[in-house]
C-alpha cells in the first residue's frame, strides 16, 4: 500500500473562503511531489482520483494522510484546516 501525505504548500497564507482555491502538495512514499490546486470545499476523493491517474496506480492502494491522520474521501480541505486549527 502506498502512503502519501498531503500538505498545504507554503505561501498559501491567510484564511480561505469557500469558493477560493488552495494549493496542495502530495508527497509520495518515494518523496516525489505532485502539486494540486483545489477548492476549499472539494471532496478529497477527487484529489485521490487525480493522483491515482497521474501515478498510474489503483486508488484503493493509496492512503492519504494529513499531519499523520488518515484523510477520508468525503473530507474537504476546509474541514481539515478547521480541525487543525481547533475549530471543531
């Protein structure tokens, strides 16, 4: 199974509105990096699908993490960052 970690790219800065985009960096097990631009309200399943296609690996073999916590398909960047900031 492949582990990938999703991190916000540096330079995002500031609070994002629902319609705004955020740049995400996906780091593969081999430390390769792929950058994505997604809306704050996009379900991360779309990110996983795109990464899977680019890397040529089945989506069900991937596990995405954000700060050590597994990301579910229906989560959004907005939910992850609010949780990270302690705004449950």
